[in-house]
């Protein structure tokens, strides 16, 4: 537990700094770096890292993907097409060494992980003319998507540790329990309400005004879905680790494991929050 707290004490200030600077390029660069680290850890766990050509092609694509997705200087489909063609060319020329299963997994993780994390940058791309609230409250959107998931994880961990009796998926993640699962969902919903009210209080304390209001019930309901998707991401990563016979994807964050061990639960959540908030944005300006 002490190592988990120390690691969090280092990682949280870095995250706060990146969000406080509120710079699109910095955020996308951070997404690219995290994506590269996560894909590298999977390739290392699956032992596919041994093929240096595929590894190099994969990591280059993974680093560029968040930038390509968030800017218009390249068409994303063309870049993805070149990447896939490159993988198959490597398989054809090195067919004795490279198997289809390896190419399929490399393509899958190299596309899914950066495309998912790049959704964080999408909050910074919202057209102010059509999504003015989105643009003005983008930091809140990112904080909501990330913290809801991690708070849900924490709630599930503590409830599962204290009261967990019924195993949820013993063959995939032996420590997960149904008690922890529901505890995480309740924690997420409550935190969604607190986050909405806290955001209003934050503006009042720093500006002396209260120009917007948050739909806390909607935030709580969305948090329940985020908690469910977080568990799905966590179990998916656990399944890969189970297949590869590894406990953690890495040890860069003592007590937490690797980068992917910390971000696996947000892979489905961030795109979901972005898409949901596009349909209904839970922060509205007050009519004076």
C-alpha cells in the first residue's frame, strides 16, 4: 500500500500539471507517450518484442496516431492503411519468423490503445461555435472521465477487500468480487455527484461568481456506465496477462504495475464519455 501511495504521489502532480497548463499539444503528446508505453508493455508481455522491425513500425504508428487523429495534416484512414500494409509486407518477407497471430495482435493493440487515449484530445477539438460549453469546460470533461474510473477502481478494491465473498471472474481475475463490483459502481455514482457540485464550488471560490450549473444526476448515471466499462477494460487486460502468464504489464509504477495496469480501465471509458457528452452536455450556463 505504501508503494501505491508513493507512486500516486508522483503521478498525480504530473497529471495535474498537464491539465493545468491546458495546452492541446501537451495533452496529445502525453496521450502519445502513454500509448507507446502501454503497447510496448503488451509486446513485451507477449514476447512479440523480439521482432524489432514489427516493434519499430508499431511504436512509430502508435506515437503518431494521437496526433493524426487530432489534426488534419493527414487522413487517419490512409495512415492506418499504410500501417496495416506494412505489417503484412513484413509477414510476407519474414514468413518463417512472423506468424499471422503476431501480426493480428500487434495491429489490434496498436490501433485500439492510441485511438482510445486520443479521445482525450478530442475534448480539445470541439468547435466552439457548435460546442461552446465543451470547449470552455474541456478540463472538467477529462478530469471526470479519468477520475470517475480510478475512483470506481478504488471503491471496488476497498469494498472487495473488506466484504468481498463472491468471486466475479475467478479464472480471469481471482481477486475481483461482485461485492467489489457493486461497491465500485456506488462509489462512482456518488463521486459523479461530488465532482459536479465541486466544479461549481471551484468556480465560485476562484471567481466569486456562479455562471454555470451541472446536471449531477446525469453525471451520476454516466458514472455508473463508466464503472461498468472500466471493469470491462480491466478484465480484458487481465485476460491478456493471464494468457501471457504475467502478474503485471510492467513495474514502472511500484504498487500499481505498468502504465497499462493503470490505464486499462479507462480505455473504453474515455471514448464513451466523449460521445455521450456530445449528445448531452451536463454543464449549462445559468440564465441571468
